[in-house]
């Protein structure tokens, strides 16, 4: 659901755009 914090997504979540698993993402420093 839009607006859900990344850390609240389930462990088995995958990116709907590219299919990447949640553990493939890294935090971005601003």
C-alpha cells in the first residue's frame, strides 16, 4: 500500500517494478 514505511514491508516483499527482493535494497544517504 502506498505510504508504507520500507521497514514495515514483509520479508518476502518484492519490488513490483523490477522483482528485486527486499534484501537487495540499500538506504540512500541524502
